[in-house]
């Protein structure tokens, strides 16, 4: 694993990786927009090698899935759902409706309104990403979204079907990849269009989400997973090595970065990673990712580590230091912060209750992770009392409109001002 000094970092380290243009994605989306189910069926057969007549999973299949799920997994799903729900409810409670009278007779109101419909994309693959389903569905339900649909590649695993059944999801479609994103954005004969699409996916899914943004909302365009660890001599070497491997096994392009002021710890973590990769037979994906993107940076002062973290804006940021309170308030660009060696990033992935759908590739500089607020919209309204009108309100509007050369705007202000002055 590469070990470098602070002075060796170049600007490429902080450069945001642009999303690759994928013309095949644009073609698929165009076909789905124009042809609906026929295009979804064609591309599902082409990419997933499955010929599907009915995309929607029947209720019988979902109920039947429960028979094949272990009690341990049922407990784990219930536990994670409970923690996610507790946290999402508290988030929602802090998004408040309010009304304020800014001037005599002029009331401004904020309303929190749930979205009408949401599509949750759950990636397929060799292992079912049940946690991705929970992270998308639970906060949407807490927010009050009435219509939630789930799309996942065929054949949808029994684990995902059980979790969806546990959460009361009625509309589950066995569609994956770009065709799922297109179907949820445009709507087809079988799949309803939604107001917003959330959930992780590969580069094709990410590009598709970017392309349909504006037709519907999306959470954000996410790239490969990232973990950034700040550690000092007090840190547990095995914990750090395990956490770096955990994120690296997501994707060959994942990034695992350690910044430390202890050169001895840097060397020992690198050696421990090699040992763990061999001893625990971790996937080749993790090994490739570590070799390609893994890096350990040695600094003279942990304040330099803070500076690097804020410039990098990582998805997951861990503090393995003796006095975390000295650093945590200086950190402001990250998806989620994990403070202390037992606040493992995998708790955020699965069980603690925070959401694991987080911004990557520098996106944490302007947004946080998926939360209950992503499933509501904040709208405003004005109510005026004509018996308590404020002359300055219309004068200011008239002056600003005139300054901008918008005569129609000025007219709309002046005509009301004139009418109200006559009444008085």
C-alpha cells in the first residue's frame, strides 16, 4: 500500500472525478421514454438475460420469501428498521411548520409536505443489498410518502422481498439498471412514474439518474465508496485495517485513505491490511481497490489531516485519535463522521440508524446524506390582511421592479397600492 508524506500530495488527489458520458444510457432512456414496457422488456432480456412478462412481483412471492429467511436475519432487519425509524422521526420533528407575521397584516408560512411518490432502486449482484432497501424506504415512510415503489434486478432475492414485505411495500418490480431508472422517471404501461428516485447503483445507474434529473428528483449522483481515517499513535491498527478493507471491497474504484502523524502506525496498518486480505480470503475487488486507490499519508501535525479531509470531503470520515474533541469541530466536509474507534463505519452501513446513502466524490462539500428531508418539500405561502396593509411592502416591490426594468411587475405592485390607498 502506498505510504506518502503530506508534501507529496498533488492537486490530482483533490480533483473531482467527472462522470463518464455513456451514450448507451442515453439511448436506453430515449427508448423507454418512447416505447415504455417494450423497451424495458427488451433491455432486461439483453442485459439480465431474463425474459419477463410481468415486472411486478406478486404478493404470494413476497409472503413466500418469509419462509426462507433465518430468524437471525429477521431480527437484524427489525433492529435496523427500528433504529432508522427512531432517527428519521427525530429528523422530521425538527423540520417544522411555522407561521410568522413579518409586518402588520403580512403572514409568511412554511409548510413541510411529503412527496407524493418515490422510487427506491436496490442494486442486485451476488449478494442482496437489503440495507439499501431499508435506507431508502424507512425515511420515505416516516416522511409520509404515500406511494413508494421498489425496483431491483431479476431475480430479486428472497431477502429483499422479505424486507420489502416487512416494510409494507406493495409495488416491487423486477427491473434493474438503466431501464429501472428510465421506467421510474418516465413511467411505462406497467411502472408508474415517481417524483423522486433514490438509491445507489453502478456507473450506468448513476449516469442515468443524472440524465433524468429534472424529469424527476434524485438524491444525488454517487460514485465509488470512500473511507477517510484520521489516526494517531493511540489507534487500534487492526480496527483501521479492517475498516479500510471493508470499504475497498465495494468496488475496484473505491478509495481507502489513512492520514496519521505516526509513521510507525502507517507501516503497521499497511502490513496488517496485507495480512487480513490473505488470512480472511477477502475478495479480489478489495485487493485491487487497495492497490489502485489505497493510500496512507503521514503528516507532522493532525491539523494537516483536518485540512486534507476538508478539501477531500470524503463519504465516510473516521476519527481514531486520543482526543477527538480537539478535531471534530474543525471538520465540516464529510458524508458521515464516526468518532472513536468503536464507532465503526459499518454501524452506519447497517445498524445504528443513520443513513448509509451518502455523497461521494466531493459532493459532501454541498450536501449531506440521504435523510427524511429528501422525502419532503419545504413550501412557503403569503397571507395578507387588507385591513392591515403595509404601504412600504408595495413601495419596495415597485421600486425594485422598476430598477430591474420589469414594468409588469411594477404595475402589479402599483395597482394594488393605489387601490389600498383609496380605501384608506
